[in-house]
């Protein structure tokens, strides 16, 4: 057990989940690509249990597909679902941005501007990973300022 009362396995599973999720949504891991529990466990220096926990959570979110006796694969993006997904995301982002604009303090606006600048710098440097991280921070920041941090999650 750790000092904060959470077991080490839960911490490892959370870290693995967050890292894998970031790789999936940024397309570092491509749709259809196999995922090896053993390789991930070795890379993190953990047993396969926290890796399984992370993968099950990603499966619940539809980001990976688990095929018994075949393996684990990055989910393919169903083309038919894209128009509906775009409408939902656009609606949520417009509402969240409007609420953030109504509630933002000067320091919150400065933080959002700084995040956008990091994104511009990453784009100029052709650093896709840094660009994606800044983009995630920006959208999470807007949701936080709006008072609904769970929207971006």
C-alpha cells in the first residue's frame, strides 16, 4: 500500500490507462494494431494485472477490442459513426466554450492563451506529441474554466 491508501497496482493501472489512452486518441497506436499485454507489463515493470485493468477500461470506452484467443487490437473508427460524433463534439465544445467565456478570470484566460502558444510552437516544430498534449490541455482547461471538467474527460 502507498501512503495515500491506494494500492500500488491501482496507481500502475491508472498510469498505464492514461498513457495508452493518450497513444490511442493521438493515433500513435493505429486502428487495427495489436496490443501486447506482456510488452506493456515489461515496459512498465509491472505484472499483467494492472495492464489488464487498463485495457478493460479502454475496452469499455470502445478504444480497444478484445478478441478471446485472438488478441487485443486498437479499435477501428467506424466511418458511419463520424457524422454523429462530429455533431455531438461540436455541440459540447460550443456550449463549454460559451460557459467558459462567461466565467473565465483574467488568469484563467492567460493560462489558456499560454497553452495555445505552446500548441503553436509545437506545430512550428512539427512535434506532434507536444501539439497533441497542448491540445488536450487546452480543451481540458476550457472545461475546467466552464466549471465542468468532466465534459472533456
